[in-house]
């Protein structure tokens, strides 16, 4: 089967055009295998592009462990770029993920998606190691995110602390963990430990949105917020009352190939 390798600000994905329903979505061991670096193609996750009755296409996402998630911000931007490149849609498009409608906009330099209002916003989460961290918050942006503030994210052992707070008791099903450093009134640096990948990724789209939102509420950052990830720059803004979030950044096709199923 043909696949495309997509990259979005440091996140990489294996994308299958699944409009003919080759995959059912229950192929967890196989998806996990082909995401393993040095043993197969290698990626942060799997994207299935499928037919939709209500939008231009349906988007399904699976983390590197092979299990599905509701949404991935950078994955959504990657599938929008693919749909535009392959003339499945125009440069502006609609798509659905887990029954939720989204919009995407592709320009030459970047891809932007919108995201419905966040839920379960908490600006005061107890963090045990106050000598290292300066408080935190949490929010669900499609998936749960813990935001922990630090004076210098480059010094953080993301694997150590990410694994610890990945199962913070506040989250019954675990969470993504974002370590955030405030640079100025409109800029932050971020490093993210992603659940499902179970390690640090070069960027996380929903993590960028979560971190920008909590930084705005806790530290007064102004929109648009520039988010500096290890994989590049993301920009986050929102409508009044957080009724809609917007995520922008680079996304493109890296290469295409064929793999035996």
C-alpha cells in the first residue's frame, strides 16, 4: 500500500489514503510496529484520511503505540496539507475527527486549523517539586494536557519528569505533559512529553494550544502567542471567550513510498 510521510513542525506521521477502507482502525499491533524507528518506517503517529458525509474528508489519528486519539493538532495540519497537495480539497477545507467538525487553511508557508473551545481549564495544579517548577495548570484541548512552568526548559529532564507527571493523580487516564518557559509577553518555549508516544517529541500542536492558553490565564501572555518548540515555531490565537482556538505552523510532505501489509 502506498503511504506518505508527513512532517509538521518536527512531528512526523505515516499517512494512508484510506478512502477505500483498507484499514478498519483496529490494527493496533501493526500501527505500533511501523511507527518504531529503526525497525520500520518510524513516526510519532498514524493518520488515516477517509471519506466523510459531512465534510471534505474524515481524519483518524493513532499514536505511536497504535491506539487512537481524538485529535492531534500537528497531525491535523499535516493531513490538511496532504489533502491540498493531492487535490482532494482546495487550499481551504473542512474535515471531521471523532465526529467533531474542523476547518483548515493552507498557504504556501504554513497550515492553520481551528479547534473547538477547550474544557476543564485549571490554572492551579499542585506540583510537588517547587524548587524546580513554578506551578502549573491543565486543560483539555481535545486531549488532556498538564502545563508546568520552569525558568529554563533546556535544563529539564523531560523523560524523567514527563514520566512522573504523565500519571498525575489529577488525570484518571493520564495526560500529556508540557514544560513551559515564558520568554516575553507574547512568546514561550515548550518541551512536551506525549502520552502514546511515551517520550519527548519535537513539537505538539495541542500542547502548544494548551500551553499558550494556560500561560495567558496564569502569566498574562497576549495573543497571538508564539510557541518555540524544538521542531520549529507554532502560533496560537483564539476568539473572544476561547470559543475557537487557531493553530498555525509549517507542514509538508517529506516522501512517499510503498509498504507491504
